[in-house]
C-alpha cells in the first residue's frame, strides 16, 4: 500500500554529456538526473507549467537554464549556485 503517491508529467527532456533535465509540468520544477537515471534533485521552484528546458550557454551565467513556462506564457532564466 502506498502512503503517498506523487504524479508527474514530463513535458520535455534535455540530454547532454552531464545528464538529463526533465520539465516536470505537474509539479512546477525541473528534475535533474545523471546518465544512469539517479535523481540529482530539482532546479527551480514553483514554475508555472514548465514545458521545455535547456542548459544555457554563454553569454548567460554558468549553471543557468532556460525554461519555457506554458502556464505563465513566458521564458525564464534560472541560475543555480
């Protein structure tokens, strides 16, 4: 029996040599996985229907991600530390 059930809808995936980024539309976050499928946590919080994601390149800061938010009808730049 499940004590809690978390549902996710991955609207987009971005894969590169460092891992996988998944836009979790339902939960409003970007999920980060290594190339073996192990979770590395989440990027961003309370995004409004993230529908695509890619790691940003120069001239954007290192550790930045470009995310489209379908629910907000906008493109966001998320920078992690």
